[in-house]
């Protein structure tokens, strides 16, 4: 068998075709048939009224969605376009007071600690990097376009002056809002949040206490997303789902306390996170034979996996259930699925190794790669180690957005390990291509079983939110239904159809998780619609919904 090199570093073409539409497309008027039509455009509008709501002191609590987090960062322009700030501008028309936010120092985003970036000790990654920008094809780090864009907000010094009406804390889960010390620098990084530190002024005060100290007359609460999100975005590999008892206690404490002084308010539930672009942008079958570099490797790949597929067939004949469903084949005519590790599969590493060692033809296969036949036991052991829980992905698997940057790339650490086992560097690299010859780790894929866990938790938490809102007589926004609608056909607003497509959909920012300014404007309108329904205000009937077209879909790299 002719030895061929995989050249896996040439595979970064995979997702370019997904994002080739210009951002300008999001700014253009959309198809006339989908515009919202109003047959009574000439009818006089009602005079704006607050109904039974008192907006004189509005306080908002929540997480990144409340703070105005967008493009994977918090920065001034994003905060100014947060949905609570948009609401406050409308509330001001009917007696609403000033609305103060803990503004960052710049429009770069990101945080420093003592003048230095905060690095992940395992990876060296900047945990609070500047924002993402549109790089012509897809999201790229701001500093890749503007190297001079440096974070200037230090959470160890220079705290902004409160009290703050916007108490949204990026990264906060339900129980964090009632946790003393969550905003204390002394507790970082184990039990404190840098954004909470800035909000509390480095004190032990809870976010809820800061809200109640202002005696709010009206509040918004959108919390719970991070009780499921961290687990989901890690592909179920890290983070945890909040247990039901903890969530119920935290949420009921928030509602009972916020309403204890007679304040009215509005709450929103938790969206199905699997509908957001973070999970829907990267296809399960991105390996395209129309790319010449990849196409040239397909015969070699199929030769390698052909050996493994024979093992799967033999093991199924020996009683291993559904072993042939693990077969890996790359198509020469259509897109092929990536190879993933599925922790839910029976681990058959030992059986693979034993079967290959017993095969009289396996030494010849090993020799075809320039290795001596004596290396057969080592290679058989490596096959078992790597493919004991491997399969190709299918439509039920959700690849997380960051996987787009590593599929087809050589995993240098694993290549080094293969080298330590006696494989030459070039051959080690060939067998360390992410998602092709090396199964993607669990952190890159949210498996169906993990999706089910997230769905159960989301449903249970949302039941608590709905029941609490009903019992307290609060306005309620079904954010779950809203984001599902964005994912399934889109939502018409003015001259636009917003959907959940990354870059081109018009509603989500470049991180694939948080809305952009236009998306936050859409959310603000939904909050006003629910307030109208519960408290008798008439923001919609009086023509006071915001025009989403007045809000950008992306921010320029030159924004400072």
C-alpha cells in the first residue's frame, strides 16, 4: 500500500463556506413578503401610559444577557445597547428615573487583574480577552485586526461608582445573586466573579442586597441561563448543571425579596441553549472532498479505517452489540462527518487491540507506513487507545462553535505522545488530525445524552420560573419560545427578518451565544409587550416599541 501524507494542516477550509455572506446582507431590507404590515398606519396612536406600573426606580438583575454582553465581551457600546438600558429609555417617558450602569473603561472589552491579563493556567488562554469582530469571513479576535486594542478595565482597581440600576453580572448563575462574597476580590478566582467585583465595589454585599438597597419600584429578572449553559458549552465535559433544590431556593428567594416592598416586575425564562448559533453553526459533516487537499487523502484514510472497520465487523460477530455502527468511511463524492469520541459507547479498546494483534495481515499493514513489523503490537495498542469509543458524528450530535478552529488541525500534544511511542514525527502528525484521524474530544461535541440532560434541567427550571411569576403576579417573557422562533424561521420586526444564523441572522453576536444590539432591541420589545399585557401599559399601542433597524448587528474594529 502506497504511503501517503495526510497534510491535515491544510483543512482549515472547512467552515469558510458557511460564513461567506457579507455582514452587509444583515443590514439590507429583507423580502417584502415577510415585512410586518400594519393596515392602520394612518390611525392616531394612543397616548403612552404606564398603567399600574411605577417605573420611577427600575433595577435589573441577571447575568450577561442583562449586562449587555456581546461578541464575547463586555464593553461600553454593548452596555449602552443592553435591553435594560433600552427599556429604561422608554420607561423615562412615563416617569422612569435615571438608569446607571457599571460601564467598562473602553470599547475593546476584556479585563485585567493588576495590569495583567488573567490566563488559564492549563492553556495559557486569556480568560477575559477583548471582543470578537467580523474578519471578512467569520469571527476573529479584535487584536488580530487592531493589535493596539488593549483592555484597560482592571477589576482590582478603579471600581465604578454605584449604586447601579443594571446589576447584570456576566457568568452569574441563579444562586450567585444571593451569595455573599461573590463580588469580593479576596475570593477570586475560587468564589468571586470579576464583573461582580466591579459592581459591588469589592465588598461582600450580594447582588440582591444591592438591588434592595435602592428600594426599586420595578425590576426585571432574567437569570438561570448559566445554570445550564456552562455544562452545555463545554460539551458536557466540564461545569455542572445546578441541582433543582438549589435553583428553586435561589429563584424563590430572589422573587420573594424583590417583591417584598411592593415592587412590580418582569421575569424571563431560560432559552433552549441548543437552538443558539454556538451549537448550530458547525455542521456534523464538514469534510468536503471538493477541497483538493482533503480529497487527496481520502483513499489513505479509508485504507486506515478499513482495517478498523474489519475489526468492528469481527467484534460484532463475537457478540459486541452494534459494533459495525462505529465504522468510519470518508466519501469521495459528498461531505463526510467528523470522527468523535462518544463516552456513552462501550469501551472496546482492549478488544480492538487483541483483534489486531491476532490478525496475520496487520504486520503488513504496519509496514506500509514505513514501520517495522515488530512495531505491530505498539500500533495495535494505539488503535485500541484511540478508537475504543470512536464513531463518526451524525445529525443528532451538536458540535460547539470553537470546534471550527481545530477540526483538521494537528493536535501537537497527541502527536508528541505518538512520537514517544516510536512513530516518526511526520507519521505521528498524520495520525493526530483533530476530527479526522484523531476523534474529537467530548468538549467539542454535545452528545444526544448530554442534550437530554440540559433539556430536562431547562424544563424543570422554567417550571419554577413560570410558577414563581404567576404566584407573584409578575409579567413573564417566554424567552425559550422567542429563541426557538428565531431558530425556526425567524422573527419579523419592521423591515427585517431576524434569525439565529451566525453573522447573517441579524440577532446574535459573533460569540454565538449572546444577542447583538439588534437582538437586544428585539428582546426589549418583547419585555415591553409582556409589561403591557400584565400592567396595562401601552408601549406597543402607543408606537413606543424600538425600531430594531436603528441598532447595529456588529461593531467596527475601530470602535474605541
